[in-house]
């Protein structure tokens, strides 16, 4: 269905027909299938505490391809990426010289994409009171090149300024659109005072730091010693 509060000219919400929690692992196969069926779209997922709200019902979203800067800039960024893991049908990279740190998976098959995603998932931190790592996830499919996944690991739901008072208050609850490079502000006054320094600060608060990424990469290498 059309997203009731669209950010993009063509913005869709794909919701589970039956109630299910907002968790990616049980429906990851559906997530990949959607990206294959909607090849003209980028399909994305906001994990719990990783978007504008805290959804308690499973849903994905989709927008037409190349609407997000992260997608348009991906090939250039991959030229400066770090190869973390290579298998017979796929590769796992990290991007650490971007507006936020993230993992990129390139896979020929659905099975390889799933295996590499689970590898990253298992290397991420999960808070004691949460069911999965905080993340924003993008999926793109090309019948020639295969599957591309962009996973943005999160450490916070919102920046401290969201709960501040007075002049420090800045209403921002970054989700996948923001991680994709289209930063959303709730209030006009916040948009008008937005600066590169404020953006860097907010991304730095809610996304994995270089040290966080380093620990995740070490876990991945520990779990995959032959690669």
C-alpha cells in the first residue's frame, strides 16, 4: 500500500497480514523475495528503536531506485571500502569513510546473501531488553549482479537533543531514510538551523563508531577463521 506519510514521491509500506513482531530474522527470506519482485525499488527495514517510531507490527518499506544518496554513491564508496569476508558467491565490506559506518553485502544467490547477513547480525550488539540488534537495512536486486544489502548498525534510537529543552532541542528520530542520506526534520526551525556539524553529531550518536565497527569485524573474523 502507499505509505500514509510518504517521504518519497513513490513510497510504499508492505505490512504483514497477520500480527508479527518487528524482527528481521524470521522474515528475512520475505525481505529478499520482495527486493527481487520489486527490482525497480529499494526495499528497506527499520528495526525496533531504529526509526521515527517504535513499531510493534512487522512491515517493510520500498521506494523507487536511486532516490537515496547511499544507493547512488555506493559504487564510489565501495572503491574505498574494506573487504572483510569473501566466500565463493559473495563479499562483505565495511564502509567507514562515509556519513555513517555500515556493512555492504554483495551476493550472487539468496543463500549467500542470507549467510552473510546472519554473519553480520551475529556480530552486532544486542541490548539486554531488546530482541535484535538495532539496525537499518536496505536491499537492492539486479538480475545480472545479484543481491546488494546495506546494513547500518545502530547504537542509539535518538540523539540526546531530541529530549533536550530550550535552544538545545532538535527533534530528530533517524530511520532508514536518514541513513540513506535524506535527513528528515519534524520542525521547520530545525531544518533551517541544520548544519554539517549537527548532522555529523547526530549520525555519530546513533550509528556505530569506528571502535564499534572494529569489534564487530573482529567477531566476524573469529567466527569465520578460514576466510
